[in-house]
C-alpha cells in the first residue's frame, strides 16, 4: 500500500531524494505542517522537527504522494534512529491530506535539537557539499 510522506529537510534536495529512494520525479504538493518547529540537529547539518502545539509555527515542505513500500523502507533506513515516523495532517492548497513525517519525539527534543534554525537555503549554500560527500560520495 502506498503512503504519502511530508518532507521538510534534506529530502527536499532532488539529488538526495533520488539517491535515497530511487523514486525520481515523484508527484508532490506544497504543504505546511502546523504546530511544529524545525531546528538543526546538534552537531549536524540536517534538521529535525518537533511538535510544538503551543505555538503558531508551522513547517513548510512537500507532500510526496504515493510512496511505494520499497521507497519507504529505504527512507526508514536513511533517517536516524531518533526519528519517529508518524501520521499527521498537512495543509495544502487543495485541502488537508494525511501523510507520514519523520520527527523527533518531544521527550528527546532537548537532547537532539540545537537552538540553531535550519533553512533549505542555508543547507544548499553552506552544508550540502559536505553532507553529500559524507553520505553519498
């Protein structure tokens, strides 16, 4: 059975998505995940999100439609063990859709997340080359 997946970090970079999943040019829609915040992982170039129900923050990303079980298994292997994959409701231009997301459990957030923000622009400019070399070269 295929699953939707909300991606918000390194998987937004097409060459990383393709290398991890082998699923090129997936169908996707822009989305926002309300009640969550995004931060850099301590001593890392990559982000994580955590639920933050008391704030008005949201995380922008893509809902990738109909991920195959094989691609989802590869994604599970790519993501660090501290992430949990959970079902969430994502707001899109065409309405709310259910999707899985990888996030840090609230109880681990203080241990895992730094105070540093994470943006795709920062990652592509400052960290993508070293991240790629470390994981894929």
